[in-house]
């Protein structure tokens, strides 16, 4: 799993926009900022959430290992 995947990985490039406007047709001159915004899709959003959840679980497991090591070190130091 890509640890450094940003939101750009999940852009929808097939013009099936979830956001209003659909991103179809020429844009008026004043909408350049809107054109730069990402058009997200439901599968892209779900993929992002699954990726973040998996990353969170890995970080939690690493934290638990570190916590157990520190508890073991503290118990050993207290026994001496």
C-alpha cells in the first residue's frame, strides 16, 4: 500500500462528477479556481477511506508494540 498517496491519486478523470456542475463544457473566465478543484468519485472516496483506515491500523499496531516495549523496560528497571 502506498504510504505517501495524496488526494491527487483519487481524482476522477472520467467526467462522472459527484460535485455539482459535472465539469463538462467550457468554463467561464471567472471559474478558473473551480476548474483546479478535484472531481471525486464514490469509488475514489471509498478507496481513500480504506487506505486511511489501513494506515491507521498499522500505526496503532506499531504504537501498541512500542507501548509494550516501554512497559517491559519500565518493569525491568523497577525490578532492579
